[in-house]
């Protein structure tokens, strides 16, 4: 993920509204949305994040905001739900690049004679 932008409409000032702060949004930068098999994992805003310094970008988690559990759960759900709409597109790209890679392998195996 390159970055996120959140709106604070309807959030409690000082709690849920913290999702608009740079220090929270920066936690998402470079987080992975998919596992190594290209399955959508999303990013969980977690109370039990084992990486509070956010150094592990492939754990699919960022640290939550204390006192904003409902907002954090909503962010988690929103990310996975919104990105899920793009999965068919991502899969088509993956299939196209797999086909291209297979074609390139076949080409590299082909013996070419120059007369």
C-alpha cells in the first residue's frame, strides 16, 4: 500500500478522529495487502499487533488507536471490502503476466536456425 486518506465525519474528536492524523496514516505505507500466494489479506488495525514499531510490513497489521475500537474495526473492514472489488482485475493482470512468462519460456526453448 502506498498510502491512505481517511475522513473524520461522525468520529469522536480526539478518539476516532485520530485516523486523519499523519502519524496514523503513515502506519499503512508499504503494508502488504496480499499474502505470498496473492490472497487478499487486507490490513488489520489491531490491539494485539506484535509489531508496534510497524517494522514488519508483511504482517498485514498496524497498531490501533486506544479508545477508538469501533473506528479501527471499521477501517479494517473497509480496507478489505474496498480492495476486494479489485481482486478480479489483479487476478487478470497476474494471469496475463503468467501467460507472458510461459510464452517467453517457450520462445527461449525454441531453436532458431539462421541460414
